[in-house]
C-alpha cells in the first residue's frame, strides 16, 4: 500500500527548492529559491498574484506541487513561458519521467489518458492536485499578461463544449443564484467522467 503522505513529501522535497519569507514591505511575501539560492521568479510572481480566488491553503498546496515541475523545467533548460504545444510536451515528459505515468491518447476527450505505475511517488488524488496546480499557474499568469498564450493545460474542444453547455443552461432560464452562470470557464484537467481520468491537453 502506498504511503502517499511520506512519498508525496519526498516528491516535493526532491525539487531542491526552498521557501523563505520575503523582505518586509517587499512585493513578495514568500520567495521560492532553487538549489543555487536563486529566486524562481515565475513561482514567486504566481504566488503573489494567486491571493485570490480560493483559500490560502490551496495556494500553498499548489505551490508544493509546482516546485517539482519547475525543478524539472530548470534542470533541462526548458522555458516555462514557451508556446502551448511545447508546454504540453514538457508536461507529458515530466509525467512519464518523474511521475511514472503511463500515457495513451484519448480521442474522445481530445487529450491523454493517464495510468499510474507502481513506481509513481503520487496517489491518484495527488496527481489530480498536481495537474490542477499546473493548470492554475498558467491560468493566473495568462490572466496577468505574463504568459502570452492561452492556457496550454485546457483543451480547446472541451472549452467550446462547456461554453455551449453553459449557454444552453442560461437560455433555459437558470437563476443567477443557482451559481451556474458564474461557473468557471476553465475545464478541469481530469474529466469527471473518467475515474482514472485523462489529461485534456490538445494533441496538436
């Protein structure tokens, strides 16, 4: 049985990153430093911008899961702000090499189906959080104008499907207080229809 708490902590620690409080009165309340003691600027900026929406605990949890991904990018000289097709290829490689996932195409959902192998340091629920954290990072950075493209972690096909679904609900007269009209337009990376689920990367 996987001791996911211990292994998840080890997975985060293997990034070699560390956190420290930012200087008083400075822009950043938290600084994320790489193994050489240099600030990982994109993560510092994301953490600063990600004060809302959501609770602070979510922000901290996402930061923990983002650190191994950024350590992977830095170790290979990959740019975090590359074009979406490149980012998707980096994420796929990260999932294969560091997370121990088996990946196969899922044409029905315009993405990729993930299966954890015995060598993975993460549980299925932790994998969901990891993917949600990466998607959230790019959503926040794109909204702030710091990532020049659309979120690479959202399938354009599924976005269009959800937009049409929300439009049909609105046309049917759903009241505002039902919470439907304000529903986020960002598609969850792991489809709720698939319990083992699939990545909704565009395959283009």
